[in-house]
């Protein structure tokens, strides 16, 4: 297939493009601007400059000769955007692309949303699943849900994927901060934090996206939560990260407030609370198995980030 990937210059976009190329697909990378020489695109990708993504983006050239579209483009940092700008990119940009794809006769379309459309936390012993009513609690999550609705209205054959936190070699954001904390060679007071946090290894994420394209139309018109095959508590996660780095866990009981102090109130709250996801319907519907278990995923992540001097 000849596949258009938006957001191809970002963390997930680069990993996805390399994965698709490795599986024999052609990849056209939709970019806002040319990539700098210091961070070239993976070899074999065909760049096309589309400018800022929004309601006025002209997608005709980018979609010429394309068989499938994967829409990843999304503001990586929402802190500097007002809500109007966030909605213009997230919602109006998605609907413009979906309509252009429909006009071009392209039925294979994957819209990458977020598990956050379901809410911010799950109570103990409870997981979000695909049958739950979404309850977005932030502007970003609300606009992600609105984008889902508008894309499916314009292109009913589209597939919506709702991943949780995506991690892996080179991941930034909250996971990078957590990894730096985990690798401090001191005891950490997290042994008593018995929550559940959904995460998705980047290698599993890109394989799931490819599976949607290759099993279309089975995946078409549906919304799926995604998750790794195993969920860990914060204490288990930090312990396994340390073991992956060849260290002892060194976890001791302590108040959750210390973690909030170390990571900041918002990141600390998210890591201490539970966010559990049941993604079994995706695997059952598409006959898909995770190519990486969590032990492999964490080991690859720690090794790569250690080599990069984290």
C-alpha cells in the first residue's frame, strides 16, 4: 500500500513510518515544514509539505496516488495553545483530511485519538472498555472525542484508535521523567502505591495500526481502546525499570505526596492514580497479538535510553 502518514516527523510518526517501510509499504510523510538536517526522515520516506494543519489545509497533492491514511498529527505540547487553536488543529484539521480522503475515494483511514476520551481515572478494580460512555475531562480529550465524531461522519469506514501513554526508546514527556526518577540509585518511597496504569509500547502501537490497514474493512467504522497485554502498578513499573537496568528494585513504603513533589503535582497525580484499560476487543476482532511483552518492551526502552545518556 501507498500510505500517507501525518505527524510523520514526531516520535510516533517516525517509528510508524519505519515499521511500515520494513513491512513493504510505501510511506508519504505529510509535514508542516521541511525537517532539519539534524533530524532527517527515515530513509525511503517521501516527504510532502502541507503547512499548518487546520480547516484550510489543501490535501489534494498529498493524497494523490494514496491507498490509506494514518492521521497522527496532534499538538505535542498543548500548554502554549488556546482552546480555539487546539480545536482548529485537532478537530477542524481532522475533518478536513477525512473529507479530502473521502473525495479521493480512500476508504482506509486510521484516526489516532486518545484513551483519555474515556476519562482521567478508573476506580480500584475497574477498567475502561470499548462499551463505556466517554467522559473527557480536559479540552484536549474533548476535542479528541469531537474529532472522532467528525471523522466518522465524513468517512464511516475510518478506524479510531484510543491508545494510553505510548512509551519506548526516546519517548519524552511524563515517561521520560519517570524513567529518570526510576534510575536514580537511591531507595524510592513507592512500594505502597498499588494502582494500575495502562501504557502501550511503541512497537505494539505501530503494529496495531498496520493491522488495522491490512484487515480493512474488518476494522472500519469501529473505535478501539489499546493497551499492552499487562498492566503494572507504579511500584511494579519502577521495580521492573530498575531490574531492566541491571539494578535492585530498592523500593520502600512512603507517602504518594513525595512523588508529586519529585515529578510535579499533575504528573505525580496521574502516576499515583489508576488508569486501567481493557483492550481485549481489539485483539479479538482483528486476531492480533502483541509482538512485544512488557519485559521485552521495558528492557529495550531502558537500554536505548541508557545508551543515549539518560
